[in-house]
């Protein structure tokens, strides 16, 4: 992120699957995302939790994968597990103050 900042580029968001499940189930240690998310937020970015794979209780521990890390995402993406084989997609986000919705992008 320091390199982005040095070149005048802001950070918009960081998106992550909280258990890296595309290559099998690798849950990693609980909390490993926390320091990354703290740095992303300090840089003004949003954390997007990709819950397509780990969501809906698939981790066997929590309903959502991000809960293992004790963090609250700004945006969550969900999908196929909620359709039981039928194509579905969804998401939600928390309310943002007007200053975050200005529509301006960093240059």
C-alpha cells in the first residue's frame, strides 16, 4: 500500500475468501485477516468478504467465514449455496456516511 500511496493511488477495497476454499478447505489460523483489514481500513479502503464458499455454515464453526476473524466486513458477497443448486447471487453492505458515497475516485 505504501507503493500505491507513493504513486498517488488510493486503495478502494480488499476482497478475500476468509478460508481460501477454492483450492480445497484451508481455513488458516483464526484471526489471520485482522491485521490486513486494519491496514486496509487505515488506508481508507473497504473490506469485502467473499462468502460464496465459506458462508452458510460451511466452515463448521460459524455461519459466516469472516466471523472466525472477529471482523465485520463493509460488503459481503454470497451466492450459490443459498440456491441449493439453482443460480443465485446476493450481497449486502453496511450503511456508509455521505463522505464515503461521494462518487469521487482517487487519482
